[in-house]
C-alpha cells in the first residue's frame, strides 16, 4: 500500500517558519480551512495551525546548539486517533495512507487529540471541529498544477530543501533513499503508532575553507587599492557603555 509522508532534515532546517506560513496560507483558503487566528497582533496570539516549528537549545554553555524541530500530523500507519473517534470523522485513506478528518461528522469532542501522543491535532475554536495536516491532499492531486508543484505547500516553500515528500513504502523513492542513507527515524516509535513521517538527524559537517576564499573576488576595496582600516586599539563605545 502506498504511504505518502514527509521526511524532515533537521540538519538543514533553519527555523524560518516558511513551512508554517505557507501551510497556513494554502489551507486557510482551501477545503481544509479556514484556520482561525485569535488576536494575531497582540502579545498572546493564538490560532489553529497544521504545522508548527519548535526551537530549543541543546548542550551546555559555551558548547550549545539550537535545534529547530518542525512537527505536524505524522500520518501514522496505526493511528490511535482513528479508533477513538465516536463518529468515524477521523479516518485513514487506503489509497495513500493519509489520515484525515471529515468535518461534517466531527463533533469536536477532542478524543482524537487526547489519543494522539504527538499533540498535533488542534480544535478550531470557531468551527468547533478538529483540524490537522492533510498533506495538502487537495493540492497533490490537482492536475491543473504543474507536476513539480503537486507537493504539500510546506515542501515547496522550504528555502533549504529540508522537507521531502513521497511514498515511504517505495524503496526507490526519494524519501526512502534519504531515510536509508542518512539514518532517518520515526518520532517516538515506542508508542507503536508507526509514524509515516520521518526525521533525518543532525550530522556533523566539515567544510574546508581555503585562504583565498576568505576574500571576496569582487571586493571593491581591493579593486580600488584601498586597504581596510587597521584595528582600533583604543577604547570604543562598546567597551565603556552598558547597552
């Protein structure tokens, strides 16, 4: 069976939130929307999102790193949100493995949100129904779009190509190769939900920078024969002022 999913590379995600905003823009105007915003310009904005990026610091000072961790519905192969739904509103499609919510059947009881161990389902406070990532199901099958755009909005918007999309059950697909070659892993596999989405771990990167690469070839100072100023040895404003 086909299982469509996302593969997210934590090694190149920069936490720019382009995936969050593009997801919101596409889905709030499509059949999955609208996605409510509450007090968007106040100090405590809230709202409904399909995708969020959590950023946190690891390590101990001075050796620390910032990790950006995007998270949305993982489209589990054994989704616990489906059997707990009393109306059958939550369901998993057989043809592509996408987990969806039928808004016409949803009564907003939040059972699915309690059952989901990943916290990726959100109640829309205006429509009183549960909402979640759909993998842009209205977009990926839209034949009016060019073939290279038939991907979730978050995938096409990512500036670092940190998000991949495809069939994780196809061993030759781009996502399967990425998982296999980079040690991809599912989130919290101990829950037994078999998440379809996978993450690629952060990896140590070594880049050799040659001395001639430290100076821009088009440096105007170099072209005009003007050398940079010498380092100032006297006290500067930064030394004597408390910002």
